[in-house]
C-alpha cells in the first residue's frame, strides 16, 4: 500500500508537474509518490495508469489504500416522482373561467340551433324536419 500525500500551501511538491497528466500540483491535490523513482502523480492519474508509475522504464507500482469512510451510510429514501400540486387563486380562476366558457359555448350553440330551427320552420316555411309531436308517440294515460 502506498501512502497518499495531500499537497498544502507549504508543501515542497507545490507547483511540480504530475508525471502522467503534466498538470501542476495544487493545494488540496492528493499525490502518490512512486516508490522506485520518486516521481509524483495525482492519485486519479496513478489509478488511471493501472496503479503504476507513468515514467518511461520505471517499474514502480502499488495499490492505494481504500478511502476512509467518515460516516455510516445514509438510509435510502424514495421521493414521489412529482411534487404535490398546490392550487393557487390564479389556478382556481383559470379553471373557473374555462368551465364558464364551456357552459356559455354549449348554451350558445343550443341557442343558435334553436334560432335556426325557428327561422327555418316558422319564418321561411322550410319543413326540414318532422314536427316533434310526430316523433314522440302518445303514451296511454
């Protein structure tokens, strides 16, 4: 197991390049030092290179210790797929206005039909339908 080193503001590794990605080492980076040639690698670069040194011809290798677990795992909670809908005054007014529009359109269409029916039968004398009295059979009393 290779011990990782965390770079801080006073670290001698500050500003040096990673042997693999060539990015400079900055405060907060976790660095692995090759046990063979001493080259520095970001921990992610060391792992990406198969836990071995990136320097040409170097045979340095080693596993990293597992990361520490600082807290127990949290229980899994499931949330509903959608948040609950809260109706506001604006939503209520919109629903009410739609309902009134539907009612007015229904009444309006029936009214237009009634007007057209009256005009056809009584004003223009065009009998386009049978009278309602012929359609409804008389019920015995």
